[in-house]
C-alpha cells in the first residue's frame, strides 16, 4: 500500500467527521437567519455532508437548517484526529519541537485548516462571520472540546502560539473580526504542513531561509 504524501484533510470531497463537526459548530454560532434571507448556505460549506434531507422547499429555512445541523452534530461528537495522516504527523512534530500543550496543538490545527480547507473557510464566512475574542474562545471551546479558560490562555498574546509566530491575529486582539483574521498562520506553513515532511525540517523551512550548502575550499 502506497504511503499518502498529502493530507486528506484538505480535499474538497473529504467527509471527515472532525471537519464536519467544526463546520457545524461554526455555522451554529453565525447569524443564519439574516444570512438566509438572501439565499441558502453555499454548496462549498456542505460538500462533505449527506444533504439528501435538504431540498428546494427547506434549504432557505433557517430554522430547519439549524435543526438539521444539530442532527449532523450528533453524528460527529466522537470525532477524533487521524494522527497517521501527513498533517497529523507534521503538527505532532511541531508540538514536540516547541513544547505545545494539547490545547495549543488543537488550535494550531484548526487555524491551519481554516486557511486550507475550502468548506471550513466558507463556513467561517457564512452569516456575519464576525466574532469578538470571547465569541472566538466560545466557538473554539465547542469545536475542540477544551474549556473556555484553556482556550483563552492558549491564545494569550504572550503565549507560546503567538510568541512563536505560528498563530497571529491581524490588528491586535481587540474589537470584532472575522475568524480567519483572529487565527492567521504563516502562508508557507499552510503550504507545507499538509504534505509529508521530515521531522524538524518543516519549522526550519517556515521560519528560516536556508542558505546554500558550503562548497569545499580549493587546496
């Protein structure tokens, strides 16, 4: 059996229960009622779901969609991460190298997927898509299973995630902003973390420009 080089988590057709749980959690915390006055949920958002219960008559009905989403959540509550996937292995290497806590690792994974997985990104843009810091921590607490306090401390501007530059927030940590602006990650990290890497090389490639190998001096 050929070893997978690229992560399955970024495939548009991916039906991973964990991604679906994160999408549902995000949608249930958005203003669906106002959003759906102007149309239904984008097809990108629901690409990994069985949408056979959604039809022309109910797809614009916010109350029905909320009921349907809660049913989908019940199917995903026991979802866990595939640690054998390329993305799972790479992020574990990062956790080991930097000493990230389990909660910090979960936030890093969520942030990376938010910028790489089209369905999750689209879910974050649905409705108003704007969150305060407290609302961000509430959402991550529901999505990742950590306590509000753990999430809040992990996102401390002086904490390891931010101090290392792995997870940043555009324009500081005040006011309201979109989910992607709260949890930005280096572009090169998103580019590389979803394909199999050797332990240690990923962080070097993201944070350092490696110079050319020295050439032997002429005798």
